[in-house]
């Protein structure tokens, strides 16, 4: 069962309830990335405590390690990683095409070799969906073809055609499960519009924006998001894949996007950058050595409730690995709070004011 109900709107921003089988989540929603079946440095109990509603894993990486059969034998990815919440799985097309391994892409799919065991993998759209079904994904993503930025028009046109054809094959293979289609088109407006129409016409449960936030200028990204949300139907969720910057997320919510995912919060945490309502901070800087308050006065995460900036600074400088866990807990909770505050602002018809106030305060300290 899949259901998506818009609960409240403030211009293009919308709060909605999405139900997949027995799992209910509220949007706008941010999903931490559990690439290999784990959000780095955290476990499922942490995610529950931080009120994470959904996560996304990567079929390509799970195929390589531990293997689809291993996960299937364990009872599926939910049971394997002890996660009861909503589980998206990405096809891994982006990683397969950009991998350091030898690879070949044609109209049938992607063929690649690994340098670990010389195995040759042939991933077709049909096999992509079959593997996501086997590991028990709640929402599977289509196999798509994402060219790098920048690419010439010919390459982007090829990606639009190939993504459309692969999406049709994914749809035919997976009409018994929930699947989101992915649009391409780069930053060429007419190609972006064409791809979005191609995907929308196939009638997936949700529609995703692919091929953005990969190096293009921010104004170009926003322009193509606006094209996407104008074409994608209102009655289905809209998903911007790979976007994690808090300000960019709010700007895209304001343009009608519902779902987001990125490793940005946890990657920043592991690189000593923490999010606060007053902007990002580098916890390894000398000025935090004697600051005995929490990372963020307004945060109720376990890190902020129990540890000081000075202590986390000390752990970081002493290269104690626990600081990565504490930092990741905080950054994930920051994103969960941001989404909850955004949903509340939409209900109260003040989302633009909320966004602008957040942007005003969110500056580097």
C-alpha cells in the first residue's frame, strides 16, 4: 500500500503524510544515508532516539559487500540492520557509472568489474528492481543514467532517453512494489522538463530529481528544481536526491520538494564541522577549548544534553573516535529538528518567514 496525502500548504511548500505499507512518515522529510546498511558511526537505536523517520541505503554498495544473498538470508535489510522505519534503497546507478572500476554503459544497463575479486557484474533495470525487492526495500529507486557536470548537450540528451527507457523497464518489472522514478536533464531547461514529463507519465508512486547538486551553480539548481516541481504531479511526493545543505533544503521545500537525502550531515560531523542555529562551527578550533556550554543551546540531542563544546573539542584533538559519534548524533538531530520546524511553519502559513529567519541566523561562527 502506498498513500500520499497533503495536510497543509503554504504557497508551494507543503506538509504531507506518506504511508508505505504500515510505515507512516511526515514530509518535508530528510533521510540520513545508510550507504552500506549503516549510518556511519551510528546504530539503529540511535536513529530511533533521534526521531529519524526514514533512511536510504545503496543497492550497488550492498551488492559488493556483504552481497544481496547474505542480506536476503538474514531476512532482509530491515532485520539485518535492526531498522523498523521506512527504508529507501538507491539503485546505485550514480556510483556504478562513476566508480573507479572498469565499466561499460549501454542501452541494456551497466556492466562493471571490481578490482577486489575480478567479478563482472551486469546490472539491468530489471535486475536492479529484483535485487531491491530481494533485500526488502520499502521504496526502490529506478536505475538511471546521470552524466557528470558539466556535460555537453549530446550527452545529456542521451541520458534523458536512456533514463526514460530504463524507467519503463523498472516499472514493468516492479509493479508489485513501491518505486520512485528519477528525472535527468542536467541544467538545460527544455531537457529537464522533457525528462520530468517522461517520468511523470509512467505513474510511479513518487518522482525524484536526479542530476542536480553535483557541482552546478546554485541558481541553476533552483531554476531546474522549479521546472521539476511544476511538471511533477501534485498528488505524488517529490524527492531531491543527494541534497543535504540546510539552506538549500529549505529553498527547495519552498519550491515544492518533499523528500531529501544526503551524507552531508554525518560527513561534516566526521570532518569536525557541526551545525547550530547560529551557523556551522569547527569544533577543533582553539576557541572551543574552554567553552563549557552545549554545541547548541536550543538542541535537545543526547550530545548537547550531556557534553560540552570543550569536551568534544578535547576528544577531537585527542583523536578519540567517540567524538565522531557524538558529532554525528548532533548533526542528525539538527536536521530532524529543522524538518519538524519546517512542517510546523507550513501549518502556520509562515514558511517563508521561517526560512528567511533561519538563513539570517545560520552563518559561520
